[in-house]
C-alpha cells in the first residue's frame, strides 16, 4: 500500500466550509428553523471528528414540507416543459458555481476522495442539462392512430405528483440529482431526505435551486434518521417514492409502496462481476481496474468487485490486481493524490472487517491488504479514521460469503473459471450465480466476442473493457438490485402518469 502523509487537521482548518452546524429545513421556498433541538451528528470518517450536525424533522415538519409540495404542484405542472427546462439549465449553472464547496463538504461527510467528489458538481450539472433536452418530448402532442382506422388517441404525459426522494450516503449528490432532474422536468414537486451521514452537501443543491428561481414549494429538504424516511414513504399525500440504498431497506420500502399501490423506483445493491476473457490485455485492465472495480473505496453499487479469471491465467490476473491495488495511494481523502480514503462510517468499518474475518475462516487467500491501516501508514491526524487497507482476496469460491454478499468496502474477490475447453460457459454461469443484477464488465481483446458474452450476463448494465453511466441510457437493476430505471427517457417516464384520450377522426 502506498500512503499519502498529510497533516489532516491543518488541511481541514483551511476549508472554512459554510455548512457545519445548521438548524434549518428548506420548506416552501425558505430556510425555516427546526421545531426541536434534536440533532444528528456529522462525522468525518477520516479523522473520527464530529464536525457538524443537522436537525431532526418532526412529523409536523414533514407534513409542512409535503403540504408545500402539494400546493406548488398545480402551477409548476402547468408550465410548459420547455419553461421547466430553463429552470434546470439555471440550476446546472448554479451547481457548477459551488463546485469546490460541494466537493469538500461531501468528502468530509463520507470520506470519498476529493479526486472523486470534485467531479460531482459537473456530473450533476450534466444530468440537469441532459434532462432539459427532453422537454420537447413532453411538450409535443403525441397522437396515435387506431390500427383499424377511424379513430386516434391523444397520449397525455402528466406529472405523477409529489415525490419523495431518498438518497444514500455513498454518492449523496448525484444519486439525488438523477431523481430530482427528471422529477422537475416532468412537472413533479419533491421532498428530499438525504442519508443521515451525508446531510450537508445536498444544501448546495438546494442553494442552486433557490438561486435559479425555482418557485416556492417545488423543492423541499428535510433531515433526520431512518424513521423520517419511513414516514415519508408512507405519507398519505406523497404520490411516488424514489430510493437508492441497500437491498434490505429497499424491500421494506417496496412492501410499503405495494401496500399503498404507490409507484416506486428502487436502485439497490450489487455484486457485479468483471469477466476477464483469456485473450485480455491485463496491462489495459490495470489502467481502469480501480475506477471499474473499486471506485470510491469500493463503496459503489455497480462496480465489479468479483473478478472472474480464466484458470489458464489465474495467477497472472491475481498478480496484476494485487499490484495495481497495492500501488494506489491511501490516506487523507482531502489530498488530491489519494485514491483510497476511509470507509464512510464506523459501522461500515465493522461490517467490512467482519467480511474479511469470514474470508479467512472460509479459506480465501489474502493477496493484498486484509487488515485495518496502521496509524503510521496514514499520516498525522488520521489515527482515529476508519481506514481498511485495500484488499484483494484470491482463491475465492462461489460458495464463500465474500463471493455472494455485497461488502461495500475496498475489497476485491477473484474467482477462477474453467476455460479448458475454450468455451466461456463457466464464466457466464459464475457471473449469473448471484441474487443481484446491477452492473458488470467483460474484458477482452476481441470486442465482438466480449459483446456476445455481455449479452449473456443477467444484469441491468454491462460494460465492454470499461464501465460508465450514460445519462441518456437507462440504468437499473434486476432481481435483488432493484425495480425500475433511472437516466434516459425511461427514467423520465418514471415520473409520469399516462392518459389516453380516444377520439374519432
């Protein structure tokens, strides 16, 4: 492991972030003081320091936020989509103007390296700009003839209504924006509930919304623990829920929405595989390995944390992966040179440590890492941080716990598939031998063959020789990885209710 030695406390003292201890919610177009002194702390996982806090919303404050969204809905939904798109474009500009503050706040909340969070504002702005291009699809009249003739149908695309947007802690900006942008363009109004560990960086998005002149009540923000999310899901005046997070929580939300017959979009966990074909250029893989398989210190839902290596090249693959991971710098996430930061919370640190213990018990070989980082490896000020040395586990079999369950930390597992007959059936079988179906990659020199294999992987998205999200293409999971999709026209459609009006010619 390469370390980045820094004086973490000095670096933090220089930031002068505007949002630390805050006591307001954004309701009906204004920042409003919280009704009670109850607060949730915000902890920097790199230092262990509690550096901020936010208020806990009461049921009455939830009612006010949902009520504001309900009152704002008629006027907002009646605007032409082209006018709403203009607001989206202004929001994009305002977000970019807050790029550095947003990035540094995000990093202090969840430990994501600043090399990652510095791209959050530009990516969020790009999402708003993309959805703004779909305004004409909403505004243009959609008339469809009856197949037998004599009549036609006007298809209206109405906003679904008031939406509850519930975000996770790993990408607290972009995983809100992929819900917020299509909801606003569709004519919906929203109440946002960020994850408890990351309630501060989202305030820069609200600032951007406010600066863009979005009417009062269209966007509202509340903070609080999981019970606030539960109450938002079940609120009688909410029309749709969009949630990104763990599969167990997603199941609970799906059950509640099913009981209420309430539309829901769920983007949940993953256990994706990177299939390395026998003809793969491993040097090329090493250049995209961390971005594709351990992005954000392994705390990314779609990354391919299971590497499936051909038996004929297994040790060669293990060596490449272990060397690439061990050479990547770990340290203060506010240092631009850091690749691996801490895991996001103490609870997640304990979870990942438990998975490493299970790997040892079940016979996996530790090719790199496999332990918590020693203070002297990290530099001054980081001795109380939640750092796990990035880990590569070899000789992993499909029945091991680390092969089947989502770890959500800096851990890669490498499984062996049989390629002795020149076929790839065993690789595809292993890739599909999971309850999840979110991402995946096929690496290979012959891209036509890689495409054939990609089409056999039972997953919502698969990359060939890299993985990336395309704002214009649907992104979603199969099986235990979720319901519905985000991005693209398909993601916009999730915030619409369709009406067919039939008339004779």
